[in-house]
């Protein structure tokens, strides 16, 4: 392929509810998965149209909860194009066994879902001690752990990072900080304070592109601030397709416009290199493609 771009945050939704019944984590299906679902064959076509080489599929928690079979099916069908991130109940006594089950099924990352398009779990906390055995097991397996929470939950993330310094944690959507005050983004200072944790990575998604265009902010200014704070080698682009409205080519185009003022090496990291650092089998696949 001419471009070596990796999308680290798309979702896929089956068109066969008999084989893949709904089981939304919060009890409420997300609007996007009902109104604009995309199967993995549809995602592949959109990736080809956009020029995206590979994607790391993220479990659609607000559609299937912890039933990761459709993501596993997609990865098994197209191991050259897809990697998969699964979800489990981190508080369950058998959480470690469930993590092992999905790793054995070919998935390479774990997602801990605290808040999203639907309601947050009542009283759910990222730093609940009952989840520590699952975290310990995930760390022992070398799994990158994606975390979805909002900016007000960042103190919980700090507690986890301090307790598990060997964990590779990926913060979804930069925790969607308030950005309308513009650079240097004083409202988001709690986010930038996380720079001290070298094991923390960040997903730069369509949410961030669009929300950083509000008020005194611009997408270019926010991304520059984020790269200066964390380094491009800790930031990876994710489309959030189809949860974020718009075609996949348009979502990629918007993100690339936001990154246009960055150095070429910084852009290369955000649109592929960092994903390969997190999901190391991507680098092996890319190398195989480059010599084929």
C-alpha cells in the first residue's frame, strides 16, 4: 500500500443479531451503533477508500458489552488488516481467566470502559481495588490497556499509573478535556500533568479534532500542545468510525489537516508509528507487506 496508516480506534457492528445479539454494557445501546453501524467488510471497504493499511478494532461496549466475538471474528477473517481490543468485567472473580480467553482467541489489547456515549456505570471507578488482580494479569501478559473515562476521572487514572508503573495504558480520546479556552489550555492542565507517566499513551480521535475547534482553540493548536507535552511517539490517531459521524476518508482528512503543521516524523508517529509500538505485531505485518 502507498500509505502505512493505522487507525487505532474504529468499531464494527454485526448485521446478524441472531449470531451477535445486543448486550450493551450500560443497558442502553448507543445511538450511533443503531443508526450508522458498520460491519467489518464495510470497514475494510472504507479503509481501502481512505488509504488506511490496518486498524485496531475496539470492542463496541455500548452494543455488545463484554461479548467480544464479533471483533475476534473480524481479526480471524483478516489478520493482515485487523488487530483487536477486547473488554471484560474487571471486577469479576474470573477476570484474569476471561482476559486469557480473549488473548487466546487472537486479540491483543484490553479496554476498560468507564464512560461513553451512554451513561457511566453507577459508582464505577477505574481504581477499584477489586480490579487490581485483573490489572496485574494484563500487565503480566504485556497487554496494552485502553481506558475510556472523562477528564474528571483523571485522578483515578493517576492512581492506576502509580500502582502499575509497568502497565502500558492508552487513554481514549485524551479523556475529552475542555479546550475552548485555547492555548495553552489551562482548563486541561490536569491532562498535561500526566506527561510525567512515560507508560501512558494517548488516542487522538475525531472527538478531539472536532472539540478542539471550539472557542479560542484550533485543532492545530491543541495537537501541537499535546505533542509538545507528551511527544508524538505516545500519540496515536483513531477515527472513532462509525461512532463519529462522517465517512472514514473525511475523518482521516480532518485529522491530517489538524496535524499538517507538525514535522513529518511527528505525523508518521501519530498515524502509524505509535500504534506499532503499542501493538507490536503491526510492525511485523507492515514489514512483511513492504517486502511483498
